[in-house]
């Protein structure tokens, strides 16, 4: 079995967030994990894409099952736990999947651009870890080119309904006006900044950023304050004492464990005298324990819940999706052709090397004859004849010695040399 591309993983189509969070990778350990995969298993090339919606391993290997075993082992899970949710895509499907993911066609929000940046980050980490070889590098570079073509020639990203906008929409179901509420954002990454921008457009009463490093939180708070909104930043470890002040809480951090537990939220609800709290947990693994959503005065939504809201905008983008899929089908065919031709590269190189050795040998022989004063015309005539004889010696000999396969060889030689019978 030869080396081939495979993709295996778990995403929002195949598994709920409760399963996805168990196989998520943290940015700080991703490089080390990749190196461990290549060392431990017969995987020649690897990259890992881990977001709130998916954990996917892109590999060049002869045995994709080894990568699936490693994924379970790394997260200390029985293989049987993730097997029902795990998909393994062989080479043609893996290529199509990569192109669709990069183009935003496999996202919760069709056409969203964030996944492209996340995929580029995954490639950078794999490159730094030394696990990005020729096949994967070519796959991802082509994926980025396809994504660019899809976005520039279709309306796939037009009027996009974002997760951030969906969060505001849900909040308006709970509160008559977001402008009258105090909002707490936990984290200061790209997703939180997107959400904060959408909520800030509603001119809330106050916005606070809670982050592990207060400086980064303050930087985001300062940007929001430019719109005239009262803002502040607090340290994450001060969360418990400040939490009761806020009507809306949006969280998205890279914490491996929940930041807000049931006990903390029970105390918060009591301190608020049972005033409702709207909470959005965009993190995978989750920042907020799922049991919090069972409290009477808490309205907790996860990324999967928000996906149902954005689904409503899908119909308007269907025409663009059809166009995008057509582009991807064409590009998949071209990429698979490139992969097929890679198998011929060693033979082509050997053929060219052999021909080059013949050419150099005959050139040296001809130059020696010319140096002796031989007739140039005769030397050139002899050079061309000797080269012709050498080039044709091997195929002629094989054809002459062929038995039952002579007919097949004749057909192949006719194709290789573009022969026409009767010439």
C-alpha cells in the first residue's frame, strides 16, 4: 500500500459539543502533539485543525487506523467512545473535504471566513513542528487558492449570518433591549472581539472584559470604549465576585476546564435575586458547565444552539453554494491528477537521467572525433545514428523478446511514441 492522503476527525455534523470537547487540542500543546503522532505511529505527514466545531487530522500515511488509535490514546479515551462519531476520508474525499472546509462550505455558518485563518494557523504549527511534508503542503496551498477563488467569484460570503449576530438575536428574545443590560465577555480572542463588536452596536449600559492577562482585556475594552460605551477589564481570577453584576455573559477561552461551574452560578443567581441571566458559551471544551443551563433563571446557549439560529440564513446562499461546489469539483480533479503523476516522477526522472547519460557520452565521443579533424558532417550523422540506436535499443529489445504480452506492449509503445500504423 502506497502513501496516501487521509482525513479523520469529528465535527459539528457528526457529534454534539459534549463529544467534540473531549477531543479538542489546545494551541499550546499542538506542536508537541503533532511530533508525538509522527514518532508514535506510521504517519509520514500530519496537521491538526482543532476549532470549536471540529477536530481533524490531515495525514499522509499508509494506515489511517493508526492515526485514529492515536487520537483516542492522546485524549485517554477508549476508541469505542469516539468511534460512532469519527469519520475517515480516503484520498479523493479528503481532498474535497479540505477544499470545502477552507471555503467555508462545511462550517456551521456557510461561507464564514474565520475557518480559513484557523486552517492557515494549523498549517503554520505543522510546519514549525516539522510534520508538514510535500503532499500536505501542496494540499493546503491548493485549499487556500480554492477558497480565494470561491470567495472572489461567488456570493458565498454575502450577507453572512455570524455566530456573533446570532448571539445578539437570542439575547433580544430574553431582554426587551440589550441597551439596558450589562455585558461580561470572558476571553479576549477573535471570537470574543467579534461578539463584543456586535453587542456594542446595541449600545449596552456597560461592557467588561475578563481575561487571564488583564492587559489584553484592557486593550479590547479600550477599542470598544472608542464608541462611547462604558468599558472596563478585570482579571479572570476575579470573576466570581463580579459575575452577579452582569445580565449577559459571553465566554470563549482556551481553558481545558470549565471556568463557571454550577456552584458559582447558583451563588450568582441568588445574589442577583433571581433576575435572568443570558449566557453564551462559544468555547470547546466548554467554559460553562452544562448543568448551569438547568437553573431556572439562566438561559445558556452553546455553539450548537447558535447554529440553529444561523441555519435560517442558509437558503439565501444556496445558489452560491452550488457555484462553489462546482469550482471545488473541478479543482479536486486537477489536484488528484497531480497526486497521480507524483507516482510517475521517479520513473520519469530515471528515464531522463538515462537519456542524459547517453547524450553526454555521445557528445564526448563526437567532440573527440572533431578534435582529430574528422569531417563535421560525418561526425554529426554518426552522432544522430548512435543516439537513435541507443534510445530505441531497450524498447525494441523488450518488444522482440515479448511473449503473450506482445500485443499490450505494442499498444503501449504506439501510445508512448505517438505512432501511426503504416508510417
